[in-house]
């Protein structure tokens, strides 16, 4: 296995934390939000927002699942 890298579970965590890398990336947090409590609040807020969008326009969800 010359030149190949074997990934481990630690590669999925933000270095120095037990928080998974995520899409809440900023200049100060290049791997995403490292604070688990803040991350959970952000995820819940965006999930609620998306659920509200789908309630208002359910036809969009049908189109997305068919693509």
C-alpha cells in the first residue's frame, strides 16, 4: 500500500475535540463549529427552518427526491 492513506475515525473529528467535522465553517473554525452545544443549537435551528420551508412548499421536496 505504497502512497495510500488509511483513514481512521479520528479523521472525522475536529482536531482536539470529540465533535465531528461539520459545515458550519468560519475563518476561525476551518473544520466547523467545535462546540457541541453550539453545534446542536445551530443544527436544530436550521432543521426547523427547513421543515418550515417544506410545510410551505411541499412540492419542492417531491422534486428534490425525484432528481
